[in-house]
């Protein structure tokens, strides 16, 4: 799954995790402030990335505070 584009990444997160996020406006919203975000969604995001072939180290994901930062990690780790 190609997640190189921020918009595609955000749409995938929105659709697969069932979050009500605005694209691209919520890319810079703190994760804790996203509607419906909780720790379970972090685990679901890790699974989504792994299933799509993006092996971002979990400790790096835990440091991310915004979806844009997660997307940057996805691009960094391929």
C-alpha cells in the first residue's frame, strides 16, 4: 500500500481506523485531540502499518504526537 502521500496516508488512517478526521487539517492536530483517538487506535495504527509493509519501530511511533509525524516516520522507514 502506497502511503507516501500525506492525503493518502490520512485517508487510509481515517477509513481503516474509523476516525472522523479532516484531511489535511487534522494532520497537525495532537493525537489525543483527534475525535475518537485512544490507546487502542495506536495499536491498530501499528497493525495497519505492519500489514501494509511499513515497519516503523514502535518506540518511534510512541514519540510521535501528530499524524504528520507518523507519516514522516512511514516515509523514513519505508
